[in-house]
């Protein structure tokens, strides 16, 4: 996410510098800086300096303790509105929205991102408008409205191109890639991730680069190229650790568990998912914590433990309904269908499976629709209904043909080859330039 969600450290705002060190680096170093900032806050009067300190404290906690981050963001918002300081109010609208996002409360996050868009439009803050559009696009992505998400993202990208704001442009490419990946268009997803990676070669932003690695890993997992997927996710873990980003580390551990699961390394998979669970319990990230609960429910199903699975899945179902996350809701319905099938309750199983199918159709999630069709075949086979089996066999084959085929894999390889060639050309050009300088 741009303008805060992927680049939270603001070192210059509205033409004057914030004379406080950004809170980045290892967790120990972060805590030392946070402790210093708390002391500064205690001795700072109610002025714009206090706003700067509050923003930096929010930034320090944003990736490690979202509840504390929200406390500082709210105080900053109240104070900036008292001062009538529009640009600081814009910053804190964003900070509060990000905090709610990190807590998995997407409806509240949307409210503050939308308020920021109204404010930045009124004061003609072009970059603020772009950042707001970016973040609103992410909310629509979670709501299962990919076309609306793309519309907001593309508007933001046009602004970043006009003002040559390349880091935010890279962040935009990452999220557009996410949207295409979600709908099964891996060629477009990979193109956007590679575009982001090429831009980021010129910047030292571990968080952004780690996000690229996480999502490249996802594409290769979907293509069943597990060695490549593991390579990228391990790079992401190193970068998130270097940046002290606990939420990012948790996401990478969760994605790592999925790779191990699909590759058949189940002991490593369950170890990684448990590590991810501990991270999200620490950071208070309800969205990913419930995503982990959904995955743990799935693990219980693999062990034929439907009652234990339903304990996890009912937690996730309650959360997904609360925040209206259609993707999470669909996968939870899907897993609950399997749980009731294992309990020999085929009527309830089919009911949940149909709910999952309807949502997957609505949000354009073709990859998971494949799994739904296979489950229909299994249930109808168990109930000896050959006509229904044939219907879903045909649907499964048609969908499979439209997703990953030889052409897709070849195109992915071509994109990677093109990227490597461009990278090599850039390195040669830089080396030539250095040699020319030495001659003078």
C-alpha cells in the first residue's frame, strides 16, 4: 500500500523537516527510539512539534503494535483538527486508517481514507489524493471488487507518473499485480511485480522490496514452481527482519507455510503457520490472525478432525462477516463445507459450498473455483449423482484450460528473461559510465 502502508516514514512534510529520526531498523533499535520519543512527547507542548512526535510514535508501532499505533494516531488527529492544520489532519487521517487496516477493521479504515480523499481534494494536495486513492483501492480489493480497486489504483498511478514519484509508483504496481494474481491473470501480475522490482533497484527500501518478493513467490506457488517460490519468500523474510517489520514477517511466514503445504512438506508447513500465528497475536493484526485460523482449520481437516476445524473456522466466519472480506468469507465457507462433509452432513456441506461458489464467481477468483468444482464432484460421487458429476467435470476442465497452460508458463519465462536482460544492460551501462569517469 502506498503513501503510508508501504512507505510509512515521513522525513519531510509540507516543506519543513521533521527533526526526529524515523523509527526503522531492528526491533531493539526501534524500541530504543520509541522510548526516546515517549520522553520527548512528555516534555512537548500542544503545538506542531507534538504532532510530529505523535506521527513518529505511530510509525514506530505501526508494524509491531497496531493498537498503540492507533492511540497515537487518534491523538494526533484530534490535535491537528483543533489547530485547523489541514495537511497534518490529512497525515493523521491516513495514520488512523492504516492502523484500522492493520487491525483488520476495513470498514473503519475506509471511512478515514475517504475522509482524507475529500480533504486532499479540497486543498488540492495531489500526492495526498493519490495516496488516498491507493488505499481505498486496497479496501475494495478486500471487499472482492477488483474492477473498482483497479480503477482507484490506476488513477493514483497516473499521478505518480506525472510527478515522477517512483517509490509510490512501485507500490502501485505491486497492488495492481495483487489484483491480477487474485483473478488468476498471472501474466499481468508478474509484469506488474517485475515493473515494481525494476524501479526499486534504485532505492534502499527493504519493506517495499520485501513486498515484491512476497508476491513474486505467490505467483510461482500458483504456477507450482516451488523452488522459485521458496527462494523469493526467503528473501522477503530476510528483508522484513532487516526492516523490523513484524506484520510483514508474519505474512511471509504464512505464505511460506502454504508453499510447504503444496510441496508436501507438512511438518515445515505447520511450523511456519504456528510462527505466523504468534506474530499476529503479538501485533494484533486481526485480519491475518483470522486468515491463519482459517489455515489451521484446514490443517485439522487434513487430519480428519472436523470438530476441531470448526472451532477455528467459526472464529474466522464471525470475523469475515464483520469486516465483509469476501475472499476470506469464501475460503471459510469452502473449508466449512469440507468439515461438514467429513461429518457426513452432505446437505450442510453443499449449502456452504454453494455460498463459497457464489462469492468466488462474484470476485472472479477462478483458482478457488477449480477447487469448488472438484469438491462438487466428490460430494455428488459420494451420493451417486452421475449427471451432476459430469456437469462439474466439464466446468472444471473449461476453467483449467482458461487458467494455467503451456502458453502461460512460457510467457512467464519470457518476462523473467526480459527482466534479466534489462538488468544486465543497466549494469553494463553503469560500469561503462564508471570507466569513463576514471579516464577523466
